[in-house]
C-alpha cells in the first residue's frame, strides 16, 4: 500500500489580477520522492512552492501536512534581515540550535566553504546562495522545496549539491532551469502549465517527448478555440517539434565546427588583420598571445593564448572567483593584460550581456525597452512589429505594457536577451545568460546563438547548454591556469580526465605542439609563400575598401530604378569580392601559422 503524502494540495486556486495562475491544483508529495517542478517563466512555480511551504496566499483550496513533518525552503532571493552573521542565519533553521557554534552549522558551512562569522550584507551572489542552501539543509527536513538552487553557483558547487541530494533521505521538489541537474536528480516531473499540474512518473529526460505529445494532441483537439489558446498550445507544440527537427541538423553542424576548432587550438600567431569596413568581421575575430593578469599577489590568468575565429562559440567555465569575467574582458579589449597582447579582428561590433540586467529600467515597459515610442524595431536587419518580436520570446500581449518590475526574474532575462539579440553585432558576449530561464527560452536562446553568423563568448555553469552550443571550452581552475578544450562541457570532462595539476593538464598541448614541429618541413616558407604572405594584407585591405564602396553604392535606393544593369553588376561583384576576401584571409592565416611553426621548430 502506498505511503500517505507528507504534503498534499487540493483544489488550490490563485489569481494575479485577472490572470489565473493556479486553477484547482491537486498534488501530493510522498516520503522520499524526488520531484522536479517545471513550467514556463511566470507560470507560477515559485507561487506553488510558497503554498506548499505553508504561506496562506491561495485564493481557495486546502493544504495538508502530516503532523510533525518538517519542511524547509530555498527561495530565489534569501532574506538575511535580522541575522548579524552567516552562522546566525543558518542556525535559525534549527529549533534546538546552540547558535552559530552548533556542530551541524559548522559542518555545513565548511562544506559550502563559507565563513560563519561573515556579515551577510557582504556576501556575493554565489556566497548568498550557498548560505541559503546550508540553511535549507541543516535541519535535515522531511521535505525540501528548492527554487532555482543552481543560480549563481559554480560547477564544483553544483556537482557537490548533486551528490548531497542524491544521498538525501527525505523528499524534495526542485525548480531549476538546469536540465542536467534535473535529469540527474528527479524521478518524477510535475508540469505546471496554464494553471494545472500534470504528473509524469518518469525522470526529467522523458519530459520533452511526453509534454510535446500532450501539446500536439491538444492542438489538434482545440484548433477552433480563440487565438490565446492557439498561441499557448498549438504554437508551443509545433515550435517544440520543429526545434527538435532543426536541432538534429544543428548537432551535425556543431560536430563539424568542433572538429574545425580542435584543429585550431594550439600555437598562437602574433598578428591580426587590419580593421576594414565590411559588415562581417574578419575570419580571425580575436588573437590572444601569452596574456597574464594579476591583482595584487593573486594570479588570475597566466600565459594564456588562443585564436578565436568567426562563428566560433567559446564557453568559459570554472569556479566562482576563478577569473572568468576578467579573462572575458581581456579577450574583448575592455581590460588590458599585464603582459602579452590581445588583437581584435576586422570590424568587430560587440554586444555584451552581463549578469546585472543593468540595461533594464524597472519603470519602463517591455515595449519601451525594445522600441521606445515606436511600433517597430530593427531585428537582424529587418523591420518587425514589437508585439511580434515579444511573442517570439514568449511574452503575452498584456505584458508588453506592464512595468518591467512586475516581471519575474526569468522574464526580465528574456527581455534583456531580446533587446541584445535584436541589435546589430558580430560578437556576442554573454555572462551567465541562462540564469532563471525556463526550458523553452533556453531552446530559443540556443537556436538564436546557433544561427548567429558572428562569434559567441559565453560564461555559463549550465552543462547541458554548453554541450548543445559551444565549439570549445576554456576551463579556468582558479590557480591562474586557463586551458582550452575542443567541444562542450562533457568533452572537457573526458579530455581533462581526473583532477590534475596545471603541468599535467598542459602535457597534451605540449605533445600536440611537438607533433606539429616534428611534421614541419625543415626549411623556410619558400620565395613564393613569403611573397604571398607579405602581399596578402594589402590585397585584403584593397578588397575591403572595394566592398565598402560597393555597399555604399548599393545603399542608393534609386540605383535599381536608374540603372538595373549597374545594380546587378555591382551586386554580383560584391558577392565575389566578399568570397575573395574570405579566401585571402584564410590563406593569410594558414601561411602565418606555418611560418610561426617553422620559426619555433628552428629555434628548438
């Protein structure tokens, strides 16, 4: 006979204004259950967790808790008010605590690497999250309600939390955007969709196919209903199915890009292409050569080199405080290295998305954020109505005119991405873009970045997102070392092997460089190649000037009417010139890399 639930909800209804958030929710949590709670941003997941925790906010319905059952919550934004130290904050979760000196408090703070005597007001985002996790775990409750537990956590801490929850004896409900985290930990899924909760008694890995089937059946059955239902069901079902089909092709393309990137990781050249006027960036976007950075006595980056090409997607990973953002700022030219050099390729136009959402005025509406007082905005070179664009990012029509401060964290992040991805650029720099995003939005973001014709630099702790997107991964271990690996996070784990010293980790790179030296011919480039290497920069410069002139001529709106033949000839020449400059840049890069390897071989 099944055990009675520790917590149960019956007939729970909750409205926010005229919007129904929860519509007769029924669910139970049995002892030891491992549940994930999923749904779109704004669907009401945090509200449902609060009701499960006992907050009397439901409009109607009942909550049952077994007598004596203990429940602990991890909110998205912990409140440290009234707690002078981190130790006091964690100890407050224990009914029988002896204060901050309690051995249980000390043990957990040691596990999350926090000083119990620290003032909570001085904690970083990651430290505040670790303190809140310690408070939730310290009393070993019967039920854990965890709202976005991986937000602001680095990968080592996420992996520690996975191990902790895998061995947990009680029940838990997880709300998280981290699909790898959910797949590793949950054994059943609660899907909150349009106010109701459906349950899948299988792991999260089965959720997408199951939910897609439901949406497709609903789309067929309800095609005669109003536009709102069509947008939320038929559109969602078709888009999920189409995304899966398109992603199969993207995965094949990603494999080819990773193969190319694997061949590119290695020795670094010392030159870069001159800045031109072409719309695209040059073939080589960023060259970093032996860069180092220190703050006081601490080494952030030591002797790091890389070449980053157009359409590369580079992931940066490592513990909080390892220096990922510092390295990112050096690579895009915002911060000068102490030693070494960074050269940016031709015509780079960067767009940067940071973690702070500083570009969003809380008193403006999404409509104003995107288009000010206009009805249209320029999206990837074409005019688009602001409402059509907002719908692409899963905003409801009524949200377009609501202040940004009324949006959830995930919805604000969605809006920030919509604004950034609409702007013209050929270099996207994203620092933790996946925080608070639901699975649908993560899919949309992955698609946008996969289709993007420029270069992407990405700091993320989302392992699944990295595996789906990046062509190579720069791992920072926190001791000044930064090593580039071909592929995503899983590829990095395989290539890295067991945790090792920086010298051990660099051995494969040294071996690869030695192999290149052994295979290099024992002579100079040769007269023809040296002449080509010397002449190619001038050829590239001339082609870029010609492209700029052709683009200026074709920008004349009356040219086609006055002289259709001239318009066609210049259009054809522009296409040919762009192909020629691409070939010339590639030839120059290959010759420069060969010349450098020959010089190194001769020096060795």
